C-alpha cells in the first residue's frame, strides 16, 4: 500500500506537500510520516537539480519561510539578501508590491537598509580598480 501511494504522487504536488486524503489512506504512524518526508525531500531535490542556482535560492527561501510561524523572526541567506537588494534598487515599487501581497518571502526595506548601512563606502578614485579590471 505504501509503495503504491508513493508512486501515485505527481511531480507538481510533491513540493506542495501531501493532502489529507493521501495521508488518511495510509496509517499515520511517526515512521510512515518520516518515510513521506524523506520521499518528498528526495523528489524535491531531484526536481531542483534541473534548475539554475538563482531558482534554487528562491525555492529554498520559500520552503524556509513556510516553516516559520512569524515573518519577523525570519533569517535570510546571503544570496537571497543580495538578490533582494538588487531587486529593490532596480524597482522599489515592484519590490513593495511583491512584499505587501506576500508573493515571495522578502525582507522588509528596513532590513535591506540595515545591510546597506554596514557597507563602507569611500569617495574618490579606487586604486584597486585596475587590478580587478585586468582579471
């Protein structure tokens, strides 16, 4: 019964989780739930092998956000913060639209400002520019 249930899971529904109907057809012992979790994680990682690193970062952050109860306690990866900074610089109104409508788990603009305030900026000519430019 368990092997038939696992084989019936489609690729689209793997990353979304399992419906209650699917879990109710099988005994819901802790061992069974552990097997379902392992299968779901394995199939999701197989699906993510075919996508670029940028998409992987987005999907990883979405899964991480789904496990958090409170959005204010979220911890974001460095790659995600960098992508969010670039997106906010490119289009602040688009960033705010996606943030307010909860389309993606974006950090608040205040968090982005805090990250930008840590960066030390110097005015004038940078002597290391040519050494970096040669590479």
